[in-house]
C-alpha cells in the first residue's frame, strides 16, 4: 500500500525527528552506562528468552537502550508492535487499555496522533485488546529477561494473530 506524500513525510521525517530529539534529552539526563551494560547482558542470553529476543529486535532496527525508555522497548517486543509510527500509536492505544493513562502518555500520544491519521480507525480495537490482557505497565527487563518470550505472551494473554489482524506491516518505515 503506497503512502501519500504527507503521510510519508509524517512517518519518515517528522516522527523520527521527534523521537531523536526526545532520546537526546533522555540520554543527557540518564545513566547511559547502565543501559549499555544491560544491552551487553541481554545479548548473551539463550535464544527464545525475552532478553535475547529484545536484543535481536533492537539490533535489527538499529536501536540502543535509552535511559527511562527500556520498558517501552520491552513492550514493543512482548506485544509484537513494530517500531514504526503507526504501530507506535497502536501500542499506545493498547497500553491505555491495559495500564491506564498518565500525563506523559497522554502528552506523547496527542503529539504523535497528529502524524498518524491513517491509523485512527484502528486505535479503539487496540485499546480493547489492551483491556483483555493482564496488566504489563510495570514490566521490567531485569525481572523478565530470562523468561521464554512465547510462554510469557501466552501467560499474559497476548494473542499475536488477533493483535496483528487488519494491520499492514510497514517494515520499510521502521523508526524508534
């Protein structure tokens, strides 16, 4: 499916620029060395573990841990949402249904909502899917990195086909 020029601009230029700006601020104030060590630690875990699969996902997409953002990257993996502008919005809708709202999440969602009108129709469904799943708002990498990814997804009630149905994979526009 071909994107319009305006959606391409939003997804491929504006969205990545906003994320890059935000990650620079988080890196400036955070302890990056802690996250660099964590990235090395998860790279050494066995195949199929949440940690190892998170490392693979991040490596494939050219992502490094950012202070205070590691839980977000973990949710991308566990929930199966791609690091793209449309899937970012779907994941936020899922998390609103699953973990509720915070001032930061509403602010972030509102800004990114402007850039993704093509997924507005899909957001209520992802909100409802989030309500059906066990709460995952407090997930911490250190607590789940040794667990089997597929087993963990089943345990919390993630149904990947249901989550992905009706979505077009936009791997050509992967961002973080």
